[in-house]
C-alpha cells in the first residue's frame, strides 16, 4: 500500500503513544453546519482506536465533545452532550493497509458519515449537536474518550475541519477533491487543514 494519498507523505502514528495535539480554540467547537474529514490507512485495528477527537465523549473524561474512532470492528462517531453519549454506528468495516476517505458532515440537526463518498450513516437527532467544553485540545491519532488514549496505528493524511458549512451531500461525487496542492489554505470556512505533503 502507498503510504500517502497526495504529496508523497502522510503522518505516521506508531500506536503506542504517538498523537498530534492542538491547543483548544473556539474554531474547533463545531457549529450546526460543519465537516470533519481525513484519509486514514490503518496497520492494526484493536478494540478501540481513536482517529480524531475534540473534548471528551465518555465517562472517564466527562466533557462535552466528539470522537471519530474505530470500535468493535466498525467506524463510529460519538458525541457527548450534558453527560449523555450519542453513537453514530456506521457498520462500516475498514480493511487494513488501505486508504479510506472519512467525512462526518453536520447540517442543522442532521448528521451524516461518509466513507469514500458513500454515505454509511444518516440520522436527524438534536443530540448530535454539541459545543465542546472550553480548554480541551483537538487530538489526532488518539481518542479523547479514555485515559489510555486508544492510540491509532497507521497513517493519517489530508485532515480538514470545516466550520460553518456542511461540505458533503448524499450525491457527493468528488470526495477526493480536497486541497491536494501544497500551499492550498482552503476557504473561509476551513478552520484546520493539515496536508502533510513531503
């Protein structure tokens, strides 16, 4: 398998403590229209592996927040609000040593999860709308849900957080058209963009 999607390099996480932590900013507290996306290539899935998270979403770190993770052999997104967790259980199995584009898009009270441009979860639930507790970092390559971290092993590339619009719809055709050129800084709604180009 190729170890990058675009640009010849990606961020490697060894699964034993590697992660990228970004200090808290209100830009990463998702509004009712937002999108979190990245490309992932796992070398080993365990019982739970965090991909990208903000705040916390479980009893061991009981903050409002959200997690995109791989748990119980499927991709999931968890949102925690006011001490209650809401899970988006996609049923989507991700094979090892293969690149996948993952996107979680919110538009009003609707949450949708896409893998390679195909919608794998769709729900209209107000509980999926959350403002992350201030002071919590954005974590890439680990879960904020547990004290152990549940570190990701593999490669993550082309990370983007959008706040203010939902980028994808069920008719998405070009999920791969994401900021592939070095130096591309996105648009006015892009609040985080990591290309990891070599």
